[in-house]
C-alpha cells in the first residue's frame, strides 16, 4: 500500500535528505513503514526564525483572507480522506472507519476556525470623560510552539494549527514521531490552500531537545501541548522562566457514574463504544466506571459481553472493530496493570491477555470489583481496559469520581433530572457528558482542571488562548 516519503516542513520548503532518521513502525505488523528525518538544532532554529519573520504580515492579514485559506485547507483534507485515512490506520492501528471519522473531524476544525477568525470581536467601554474613546481589542499573541501526541494524529494537530492561524499567529509544531504522515498531509493541504511560507513549520526528532529549544527561544510567545501530565508540568515550568503563555491538555482517567435509574442498555452501548474506540488510547476514554448497587451486576455482565464480542485485528481489514495498541510499551503496561488487578482481588471479566503473535494486539478488557489498591485505579491505563465497581449512595459515587487529581472528562448516566443536575455540578471536571460519551466537537471548549491541564482548546475559548487583550484609550 502507498506510504509517502516523510520530511520536515520549514519556511514553505520540504526537507527530505541528509539527516538522521527515525523508523515509523506499523503496529499491526511490526514492520517499518518509512524513515522520518530528524530535525537538527539548526533546522529547529530555521523554523523559529521563519515563524518569527512571517508573523508581522500574517497577523495583519485580514481575518476574511485568513478564513479563506483555512476553509480551503479543510476542503482539501476532506477531498483526500480516502488517501489520509489509511495512513492513520497504518501508523496508529485504529480501524479504517474510525480513521475516516478523524479526518472529517480534522477538516471540521479548519471549518470552525475559519468562521471564528471573522468573529474576534473587541468592545467599546463607555468613558467617564466626554470625547474620550475606550477600546478593548484582541491581537495575536505571536509565534506559537505546538506539540501534539500520537493518539489523535489528525485531530490534535488540526485543532492547534487551525486555532493559532485563525487568531493570526504563526506556528512551529512538533507532531508525534510515531504518526507523522497525516500531520504532513495537513501541512501540504495548507500550502496548497495558499498559506504563505513560514506561517506553519513542522519538525520531528528528539522531543526533549526540540521542546527545550522552542521554549528557550525568546521569539516564541506561546506554547500549546497535548500529552502526559508529567511532561506538561515540565513544559509549564520551562515556559514560566520566560513568562510564555501555555495551554496544556493532559491526562484524564475519566470517571463514569451510572445511576440505578439509567437506561442500562443505552449506557453499555455508549460506554463500550467510547471505551474501546482507538483501543482505549484516548485521553477522554471512560475508564473508572462506578455503577449503583441495584444495577451493577446487570451492567457489568453486559459490558463484558460487549467486550468479548468485538472483532480485533488489523484496522484495514473488513469488519474489524478494534485495532492494535500503538506500541509495545502499551502492551507491557496492559499486562502489568492486569496482573496487578488480579493480585489485588479484582475479577478479569473479559479479555486481559495479549492477542496474536504478530503486532501489538490486546484483548478488550473488563475488570470488575476492583479496589483503589489496584494500580489501574490510579494510573490511567490508556488502553482497552474498563474498571467497573459498585457504589451505594450519591455522595459515595461523587467521592469516587473525584478521588484522583485528574479532571478532563467525566460521564453521568441517569434519567432523573435532579440527579443529573447535582452530579454535573459536583464532579470536578472540565467536561461533563450526560447520557452520552462525545466529550469534544470543534465548536465546544475542551480542556481539564486539576492535573488535567490549563486553558482550553476548541470553541471560542480555544481561539482566545492565542490572543492577547489590548486596551486603547483616546482623548
């Protein structure tokens, strides 16, 4: 099957050769897909300089013109979905249908940002003095350093790039080295849409070295990162040295509360689909599932049955519902967490083992009657593992949901209005979904509280992360 030549993208130019490289590996087979050029310190500096030099003209480009480029880029991505989707499946492993949906959502990110670029309104503040005019305006903050993870290789770069460009910022982005092809496809779509050279730059290589160089540069004004809490905390400390603005979307370990009046079949369907989507490698994946006593056994049995019924295999194959894990590290983590849960008295109700001799496949896993002593109760599995246990009272359920220092997404299932309202207010989370599990769409704000992050991406709020307020007073 087709796999493109990989490159760096700096100041409107594609750089292929005369560099070290990283092997890009297909998780379904373990085979090498391609060789990714590694950016040198000079490459990164050229990208920074390009973003810096392009910023004045891009930030002054009329919003309508910026919007037109973003809209065209979204249309190009949509037209290339049949080409880009298999690249996601081959690099990450998710089923082709899921990959198609991801490309569509990435295109929608550009659609939304194009519209919002024209709505970055300021305001007039009534003055105390006759003849004085007091204005509040929004301006692009400056060149942005962006970092995106491997688990949503089209959506996450698109969200960051589209928001920053819509606000008038230029970008140096380091997407994940495991999944570079679709990110480069996004850069190609923007170039074809008419984006001027230097406005977007894309580098790959040593994550620690690149992040340090970008955050140490006085030419970078803001940072946006999606990834682990530990790395996000380190980047925040580094950004604070030069007072750079930072947006962090970090770990989740999302809780679910299923109350006794919930539609159990609908809850199992929604939670099961969300849990095993992308093999559970989603920061909003519902993982700690607390079910009220009277419906606990019914729910647990049905979720285990759903897990056992899923067809696991190469995401390119017909009918496959869950693909492999992204890398061998995730396999080792799943094995360790499963063994630990079993040792601490939990029941492996479904899965709990590696599948096949080739590729990095793990069976959809449901663990019931877990306790907080289990490592997986506190460490985000980031894999196809659902933890299920019972609770008795409302306060007990809320206490369990809020036990950890994370607060990205959470889920409530109930048909009782009073319960829904009380739980939505009590859960400490940036996102609360009631009777469904779609935690984010382009037009809504997305981000966490506590150790799950700072700031928001998406929606009106996401665009504001790349803008600063100026107050102008005229007499």
